C-alpha cells in the first residue's frame, strides 16, 4: 500500500510518501505563487526520491491552507487533525501538540489514537507565528534560522513588552539602533514568542506529553523558553517538525484505504 500526504501552508509545502506504514520519501519547499504549483513541485520531488510515479499512489490526502486546490489529492483533511494524528503516531505518548506555522499557531489536544479532542488557534495576528520571527530577523539583519542559536548565548536578554507585532517591531528597532547586543535582542524576541504561544496553549490545557511541530519548532530559543514556561520537555520527533502535517495526511490516506478494503 502506497499513500501520500501533501501539506501546502502559507510559507512552505511538504510531501510525504509512505509504503506499508513506513516513510519512504519526503520533501519541503518554499511555497510558490499558487497552491497547486507548490503541491505539484513538492510531490514531484518526493516521487522522484522514492522512484515512484503518480499512478503508483493508492491514495493521497491534502492538508494545509491550500488543501482544496491540489488536483491530484483524493480528499482533504484539516491541518489541525493532521498535525495531531501525525505527532501522536511519531511519538505515541504525546497528548498535546503545539503547531507553530508561518501564519498561525495552534494548540491541539489528542487522545491515545491521535484523534482530536480540543484545539485553539491564533490566526488573527502575526504575533506568535513564524511571520513574527521573520519580521524580527529582518529588522536585525539576520536569517530567521539564526535567532535560536544567537539567543542561547545572550548575556542580558531584553524584554519585548508589546504584544502587537507591529509595535514589537518598533521596540526591536529601538534596541537595534541603540546598538544593543543582537544575541540579547534575539533572546527577548524568542521569549516574547514563547509567551504568546503559551497563552494559547493554556486555553486548551496542557496534557502530557507535549511536542512542537511546524517550522518554528526548529528555533531552539523558542523551544527552550516554551519548555521552561510549561515546565515540560517537548518530545523529540524522528522527522523534520515541518513534515508532521504531511505525515498525518498519509495516515488519513491509509485509513481511507482500510475503510474501502484495499
């Protein structure tokens, strides 16, 4: 049985291919102008890596913001359900999933089978999302991938007090013009990000164990601050955290095949 999951989000697109319950290939790309373009490009790469063609796929599930515009998908499932199911499959003890993507942040609670129990989402403001970190990194003149490592060597972390991303940007600019140490500013940015994410998590309640998915899970500074705030250690996953939604989509595809008796 060969299934595929395709996750097209606001900043990146991911594809995962599974054969008989094991991942055989995966790809991540920056999104293209149109969702269908992103989906085809990332799936083409995943198929090439696996030595497969579209006709070899028994079932494909799409997810993410662009899920309704992926022509080769057999059905679509929300990214909330896919991240919950994917995370629990990768780390069976997980019951709370924190998905921090480019455009929104989600706190998800699942049961022992990865089924959605409760969730809360912030998609009204850039604060608490990958966009926020992109804005702040641009202000500092560093890559978004540098914010985590730099924050870990901060000696005098700066508090970012504004909850609005626009005002926070002005605050960061002020410190940058004052020539404050970039590491200290980065630490403040990551701490502020973790506080915003924590506020969302508290709305659904924290049930052990936890894991963090999405691109922001790669920011070691945000993860460290969030773990300290929650007083919990996030479960480490065996795949890139950006792939979790696509993994969940694969699992839903497998479920559909099982229902049909194939």
